[in-house]
C-alpha cells in the first residue's frame, strides 16, 4: 500500500491539483461502466470485498491500532477516538454490511411512477445513478466500506477522502474494496481513494474536480461540514450537527423511559444520534425527573440542568443558554422541565438541528402530534434515538444523515443515491 503520509510530504499544491483532476476524470469514466453493470456483477464485487475484509481482519485491526496511537498522541478527543476505533466486532459488522447491501434490491432502473396521457403517451419515472459521489470524512474508517459499497450498488462511482487520523485502516479497507472490483471485472476507479493527506485535496473536491463530481457528502466535525457547505460548488448531502432531544411526555411510562434515555445517551456518546437534551414534562417532574437524572449521574454522565433539574441532585451542573444548542458527543446531557407538549416542540424548534428527536409517551394522540409537528429528518416514538442509523433502517449501511429538505433526508442509503429520468413511450404522436 502506498504510504499517504509519505506522499503528503513531497506533493506540491500543483501536483495535488493535477492528481485530483486525474482522479476525478478516471472516476467519471468508471461511473458509466458501473451505471450499466448488471446487478449480479455489482453484488459479486460487494461479496468478494466482504470476504477480503474478513480475510484481512487482523491486518486491519493492526493498522487501526497504529492509527489510534497516533490519534492519542495528537490529543484526539474521546468522541473522535470512539469513532476511529475498530475492534473485531466492528470489522465483522463492516463485512456483514457489504453482504447486506449486496442482498438488497438494486435501486437502479426502478420504475418510480407511471402515468398515461390523453394523447396516448406513456410516461415513466425511472431511478438512475447520481454519477460520481465525493465523500469527505474524518475518523470513521468504516465509512470507507459503507460509502464505497452504497455508491457501487446504486450504480455510482465515488471518490473517498478520509482523514489522516484513519489513513492506515482506511487504506487497507479500500484495498479490500478494490479486490472486490477486480474480482467482478469492474474498473478500480469506481471506488477511488485520495492517496494524499494534503488538505489541498479537499479544496479540489469542493471545486468539483473539473466538473466530474455530482454531489459531496461530508462526514465529520462541525468545522468540516460547515466548510463543505460554505465552499462546495456541487450539491451537498449533510447535517451540520446532531442536537438530539428526548421529550418525556406527561403520559410517559417511567420504566420504559429510563432504558430509552440511558441507551440514547450512553450506548455510544460520539455518534450523531446520541441524545444531547432531555426535556421532562412538568406534569411528571415530581415522579420522573429525579429517577432519570440520578440514573444518568450514577452511570457517569454529567447533567447540566435548569433550576428545577439542579434541585433534584447536588451533582447537577447549572445549564447555560449555550448548553441547549450544544452537541456534546460525550457523556454530558442538558436537562430542562417544560410546560407540556407545545413547550417541548417550541424548545426543539428553537434549539434543535432537525436531525433526530423523540417523544416517550403512552398517549398515542400526543405521539402523533409530535411526529407530525417536529420538523426533523427523523422523529421517534418510544425508542432510543441511537436507531438513527441507515443500518438500523434496513439500508445495509448509510453514507451519512442529511437534514436538508431537498432530495435526500435522514439516512442516505441506496434510494437516496439515485436520481431519476423520464421515459416517454409513444406510438408516433406529434405535438399540435
């Protein structure tokens, strides 16, 4: 494997520009071959890649261990280290994800809608690949497998630019994907990886690689996503941050609420679906607030609360206005008592990021109103917010979660990596 770190040292800005333009041009040529590839060929590439990941698991883990050492030495946060870490279970999950994507129906060529016109024309709306997808990500070496596999199954080529923090493990995972492409006799450029860690490569991708990129998906911290959204000259699928809420409604079952809240906050604190703010209805504050807060505190989670929350336990830290807008990505949660469903929805609308929000209640009417009125990409009733994940949605994996309102929203899986075209079928009609 080429050492991207070594390449970075000796690569000038002009060299990076030429390299990236060539990478984009080769990906564009590969995109046509992938778009026309039969389902069984794409599936063979995925299953062979999965087999390669399993066969090289020990190598991937050793490479990841080196990445972890470097990241710790560089002062990486606990959340970043959690996203960077691979263990045997996570590597196996990557391989399993590729097999699951292979088993999913091919989204390309699906007839989405058919309508007949009075003049006898038959019009079909048909799913087609987007083209070339650029993916820019930090940590998360599993994104290499997830993004490459999803793009391939959806008939797209992709250009992957991982961060320097995961350069070793991402590189080996990419080699496994390329082995799958070779086995299926698909062009290797169908899943391209930027071979340098120079940040100039990101700038070239944001420019669109000479018109060869059709969309960019950023996966990383707020600063990366903000830069991509601000500077990209091509469409972006992204969410800036996940300020996720759970609202404990007046009709919430406490025995149900406690494991939901604990899992949503502490299963993995560094994922974008982790809950960051807990809202408790005043109607059940006397019975529900203290048990929920003490449960979190006893589990090692810092609680930052309003005055009513602070009154239930001396360990609660007073919340500031900024806390209601903060994505902690660590074992910290903000907590507030609210005056009913209207106030909960207003809080979420004021401070939320339209990512994922949840209501815990046994009142179906209240749940339906919450699900209808909260304008987030994912809204949940009586379940952990950590289900905000493409794999949990049955997508096999996800390339990211989008909170925009155009085309893709929520987990971006196979269907969202397709566009469409119209097929108009006639029998000699002319327009008067």
